[in-house]
C-alpha cells in the first residue's frame, strides 16, 4: 500500500481529499508517539466547516521549545482550519502541541530542515537564535515529515506593551536572519505569515488572550521565530560562491509590494539583501506609527529598503543600528503603554524619492538631501501639508508634517 500517493510539492489538489488523507495516516503517527488532532466536519452537504481539534486538554507547565499555554480548558480553543494541506497539528505522549509538515524528498526544503535539525542552539532558550526548531524528521517512503513545536501566530499589527518590547521584537527577527544567513540559508519568503511566537492561547475572549500575551511579554518570556522553509535555498559556497547572486526569476512572487529588485527588472539579485528588504517591508507596515516616539526607526527601515543594494543594510548592520534606537529615546518613552498614532508609510520609489502616507503629526526621515523631491502621497487622497525641516540625530534630514486639507501639493 502506498502511503503518500501524490507529489507533496503539487499545489493543485482538493483540500478535502488532502485532509482525509491526513486522517488516514492517524495510526501511522500513533505508532510513532504522535496523536493527530481530530478531523471534524460541521454542517450539512451544502455548507460545512472543516477543522482540526486536539484530543487532549492543555498540558501542565512545559519547557522550551514548547509554547507557553493558556486556555479555557476547552480543546475547541486550539482548533485550526489551515488550508494549505501540508501541515497538521498533533500532540505527543505528554500532550505537548506539535506541528507536522509533509516535506518532499530530495527538495531544497528538506536540505534546510535537515541542517536546522542539527542546530543545538535552536533548542536552547538562552542562546535561541529566533528560528523555529526542528524536533525530528520522520521518513515515510521517499518523503519526510518534519516535527516542530506548535507556536502561536503573530497578528498583522502586533501590539506591544512598551516601545522597548517593540524594538526587542525587531531585534529578534533580525537575529533570525543573521542566523540563517550565517548558515548560507536564503529564506526567500520573510514576512508576517512566517513569524511565530512561543505562546499558544485557546481563550474564547480575545481580551483574555491579549492579557496573557502582555504579561508574558513584560516578564521577558516571549520569543519570536522565523519559520517555513518551503521556498528556502541552501547557498553552499562550492555551488554559489562566497557572495552569491541569483537570477531574478528566483525571487518570491508573493509580495504585494515587493523589494526593488523585482520592480526594476534586475537580471540578478543579492539573496541575503533581498531577505533584509522583505523584513524591512514588514517593519514599515507595522512600525510606522512608532516613529514619533523613536525617530531612528525611519532610517532603520530606509536602510533595509533602499534601492541602492550596496548601501542596503545586511541583517547584522540593521541589528547594530537598532542599538541606536533605544539610546535616543527617553525612559518614559520606552515604557509607554502602546497607543495608536496616525499612520506613516514609507516607500522609497524607483526614482530615489520617498512617497509617504501621513495622517496626524509625525517626524519622518527623508532619504537624501532636502532638495530631493518629496511627494506627499496616497494619490487618491491628496493632502496639503505644512513642512518644517530640521537636522536629526547623526545628521539625518527630518521633516515634520501636519495634514490640513485635502488638496494635492509637493515640496522641493
């Protein structure tokens, strides 16, 4: 009997058939000490909801690399309905929550996961380099199952109890990139969907889940990690050289606003700088509202996004720059309880100009000289603004803008 009758890399499949296949593998995993979540279908034939529910309640205190747990003692809280079909959740004999991923044999992903499985630091909380650990790789015919701890998702706009914790989050993800790049691993899909946090909540009330998250964050117990390597490439020196450049056709195409390399049609690109730019896009998306309190966040993001590849930060350079951020804000600012400012979106465009979407009042970094053209844009909402230029820390050019009316204007 063939256990895996399909190509794991095939993205064209019926999701219901795939879930049923996972359910048929239940006894195979049970023999190896893993209990898959129960496969549940709710509803009638015309409309149904398929999901997976753990068979056991939340276990007691667990050690790293398993997540901090909190729930209403109802397994339904941990249900999931992930639609990709390559990942399901399970529990081991102690009740610890796991993620199991089907990996194609002989793939680049398998090479990366095999390397990460042998990295002891990934299972040590003190030296943790912010990449999700691989606990085991189980062979099955000519393919494999990767066993990982199940961590929680990071929301699109994570809330942090203080500015300090926000900067620590930034540093965590940069450390993850540094670790991967030091192992010559090009992630190729860095973004919000591929970031996890070591807490798992099954509360019915969102407010209770946030309370648990904040308490763990303030106690310094939360760790963040990059994961998902199905698009990653191991860039060994023998094949790719010391300073690899890859053909542009290998860039990931999943970004709504991709790095410059894809926009400008370069024939090749620096894979490690590309990862940095993808992370910079994510930071720009969620941390623009913090710039008023920490102005150096703006040049950090700009340094990660610049179209000039030679000037773009490496992951290590970006991490080093973050040390300046904490040193230029007051202790009272560091400890503010999170509040929402107006939004500033920084997008350095192909002509070297910066385009901004601004609401309320912000201190924003301007790339280049004051003479550079700065468009105030979200072009469907033209805004007339008042500008005040000043010289910020380290000589960076800054300006202050206040939205006043809805008419288009620019400044040179």
